[in-house]
């Protein structure tokens, strides 16, 4: 009897998930295809088996379980990840994306799940601050808010953009740039892997991360938000963030 009841519950749950997924439009039926740049620890990165892991993949896996979709992750550089969702080649960009007014024109954002600030990363002993940042050669990842802010404030001549953070940090270690401007949580992860580097906060504003859904897919935004808010309310999201930040 217990076994039969368990099977019945499983079937009812599967039916409920299927019914919910049927009301959602995605590129491929039954799937949620996300584009991401997996060089952004602790939010998304590859492990020793080349699997993409991190805060956002784990959150999205749980969201997909709740809304009845299979998660498929498409790795690429950050600029391409933004374009993929914008052009409908992925259902969403999930890659540490800051909510900005200009991005709202091309994405429908979910609710935010975390806030971060920008930081300056440089070699220990270097005299680099926000006050003299305009005198430095600044490395950034292409398309990020760090890229946007520094070009707006100091001009293209002071900023060198790279496709991935791995390339940005290699440039810093090789003295091709004086410093890097990037999100503070990610900066801490890279500094932990590269002894001899340090960081300082900037005066740039606090930023909110969210998931950028292809414009116009209101039903998908609402479904993801519903699942995300449940995961935030029961403490699951914070537990995931704390786990990866500690690592």
C-alpha cells in the first residue's frame, strides 16, 4: 500500500510539472536553454570534470525542477551570452548579469537574488585607488558593467577589454594592464587562486544580479520568479550562495 501511494504521489507530481511546463514557450519544448560565460567563480565556472557548476547553475537547476523544464547550459564568452538571449538563441542569459536600464530594453529580467559592488584588483604593493584609477591601464571583461563604467569615466584609451576573465588576469600578471575592475565576489575568488594580488572597493554603485529572459516571454519570467521567490523564502538561495562563497 505504501509503495502504491508513493508511486501515485510521484505520478501526480510529474503531471503537475508537465502541466506547468506546457504553458511555457521555450526554444526547445521541455527545455530551458541558458547561455553563460563559465569563467565567473563562484557564480559559474567549470570543475575538474569540465562540468559547469556554481551559484547560478545550481539555482537554475532547482528552478527548472520546480517549473518542469530540463536545464541545458550553453557556454560561451560573456558578450556572446548576452547576445544569445537577446537574439533568441537561448531562453535566458544566466551569467552574473547586472540589471541596468539599457539591458531592460532587450531583456525581461527576473527578480534579483543578490547584490554586489565593483572592486579594483591589482598587484600587492601597487599604489592604485579610485582616485588615481584614471591614470592606470584598466583590464576588463568585454560587455561587463566594469567595462561600461571605466570607459564612460576614463575613456577607451585607458581600458583594455578581453573576452574572458582568464585572459584579463593573465594580462595583469604579465603587466599588460595595471589593474582590473570587476565584481567584488568574483574578484575574491580569483585572488584566492592568484597569490600576490589584492583588491580595493570602488565608488561605483551597488548592483543587482538577475536572470535575463528573452524579451516578451512573460509567462517564463513569471514561472522563474515564482520558483526563485520560493527558493529565496525558504533559505535555499542563501544556503547556495554561502556554500560557494566559502569554497
